[in-house]
C-alpha cells in the first residue's frame, strides 16, 4: 500500500473509532451509580482498606454481579470517589459502563488496589457530607443517557462543615437524583451496646438530613469489618428498584 493509501486507512480508522466512541457515549444506560467513601481522619489505614476491598468484593459477589450484568446492552455505569473536608473529593474510578464480567472484575481490582492519598491536615478532621453530595451531583448530572441516577454516601459521622445537606434538595429534585446512605458504626471501647446506640443515632441523622428521593434508604454497618456485608445488601436493594426506559421518562 502506498503512503496515500496508508493515510486514507488511518483516517478511516480514526473516523470509525470516533463514531464508535460517540455511539458509546450516546448509548442508553440502565443506572448511573456514584459511590462516595468517607476517608477523613476518623478512618485509619486498616479501615480505609476494609472500605475499598469491601466495595470491590461486594460488586463482584455473585448475586450483585448477576444483577449488575443482567442487561449488558443497557449497562449500569459506576463512579467511585473519596471524600473528606470541603473541596476534598478524589476520583477512584471514573464513569465506567459495566458491559460484562471482565469489565466488572477489572474495575473491582482497580478499586481494591487504589492507594490512599494524603487529605491534608487542615481538612482531615472535617466531615463535609454536603460538598460530597454536591460533587457527586455535578458528576452524575452529565449522565443524561441513564434512566436512573443514584448517589451513595458512606460515612462514620455527622456532617460538621461546608453547609447542610438539606440545602441540596432542590437541586437533587431538579436532577431527579436519589441519595442513599451507608452509615458505619465505629468500634467503641465502651462495648457493643454503645456502638449500637451510636449507629442508631447516626442512622437517624442520615434518614433525616442526608438521604433524599423516592425509595431512598439507609443501610448500616456495625464497624468497618461489616462494611462489605452492608455494601452488598445496599447494592442489591439499589439495583432492584424500578427503572424506566427513555421513552417513558
């Protein structure tokens, strides 16, 4: 093949690749799911790994994987991020349509091995739930091809800086986004009864101030060792909700 022929082939390949990328971007998805993980100072290195590895194992658990992959032609698309203080949100996994088991296994491996970044002493002790939701909202509103859009916020404490989560409810309503929560009870030297009480109090706070939208709910984990089980239960519940196609929106 001469140089002109090679050039025409390269141009054709580029056009086909561009068309394919554009088609993928416009293809419908069943659900956009943004998962936010609390990595503030209250979460030590062991608990950090329990969250990341627990999420990865929950996503690939047979019952959860089956639900994610049941309609590969209309996939679930995932986004995972870490949050702490105001302005401190970092992407772990950018939006990824889960079109098959190899994709799911690869993204789970990426999540499980993600290294922890320093959050900075000035914000490490902040629990900025509202900015975390706002960050996820900014990301998920671009997923207009998805029939259902859900934000998850996992945390072990109440919001203490950056404005109240309730202030975002009008924006969430306008975007038709549901917010669910996963609260984590921290280990208490005072015993299990105290931890149960603290988990109940935090769950009540999340129910009153954090979650939002039709069918929104709170899942609870009795410590970070229980995170995987709680995440698995939450994913199963989220992924079974009603989904309406583009023509019925």
